[in-house]
C-alpha cells in the first residue's frame, strides 16, 4: 500500500535488494545464513552462542553487515566468511513465475543491489525462475565490502552503471537501506513481512516499518505492487 503519492511513472532504472525482498521473509532462507553467521562468530571469537549472537547483531546494526564489522574489528577474510555463511539449502525458495513476469514487464533496466555475494544471488534467482531478469548483480565485492546503508555503496553502483538516481526506484526490506536512496532522489519502496510474522532469530528493528519520509511506499506483496503500477 502506498505511503505517499510519490509516482513511479518516470522510473527507468529498477533496483532490488535480494534477501527478504525478492523472496518472502517467511520462507526463512536468510535465517539459515543468520545462524551460520552466529557459528562463524563463535568460532572466531570463542564466545558462547548468546554472546556471539549479541556481537553479530551489534555489528549488523552498526556496520551495515556483520562482515563489515568482522573485517573492521577482527580482520577476517571476506571470501572465507561469504563461502561459509552461504553454504545453505536453497530449497525453501519456491519458483515465483508471477513475480518474474511482473519484473520482466517493467520498462527499463533492472539491477540487484545486495550486501550478499553474486553466487548467493544467482542461486536465489535460479530458484525463483528469473536468472536472466537482471542486467547486473552488484554485490558486496563490487561494493569493496562497504555495504548498504553506507553512501559509498550506492555511489559506486550509480557510477559503474551510469544510473541517474532521480529516474530510479529502490526496493528493500530494511528501511535504513532506503535513507540514502531517498536523499539521492530515488523513489523508495519497503518490502515488509506480514503483520503476523515472527521469528526468534529476527530482532524487532529488522521488521520495523518506517514512519519517516525516506520511505515512499510500503508493501507486503511485491508482485501485486508491481502489477498495480500504471
């Protein structure tokens, strides 16, 4: 449902987050990654589960990704981290031909901008049935490991692909990742879980629905949102 009357009729560049945006949070795919990150932190720091999880979430909140925090504070090898935490079962992601068709019908270029890596993104897109939908997957390596919501992550993406943010829209599940897009002139859409979604691995702030002006639209159903566009 729209939060504001901000139109998308001028948009020619469609930019999508991946995790919990192109697939529903309810399938708990990212929950698998989340728990693997906790075990990675445990192994690295020798903390118990509870303390490691608290540290993980602190880094996630303060640095944009746990990886960024671990690189900054513990000098971890990013490739080792990414390969370890993405060794998951992708079967919970179902094919979604309606979403694929809705994205394919959008006029202009389509991109993924993700704090994950390209291999993970390709695995998800293959499961969805849309591995050919996007012009490019701009991942954490392309960001030189400086993730959303940091401005440098977006600036590098815009420059590499010649994107005018005033003709672009950003879809993301985390409202904090929509602040810079709003400031650059993008239309912003927060893709949220249903009101009844709850999971013990998810902190409340991760499910928050923005009240600020940097989120122009909020939807629980990305497919229907795209279908309703003029």
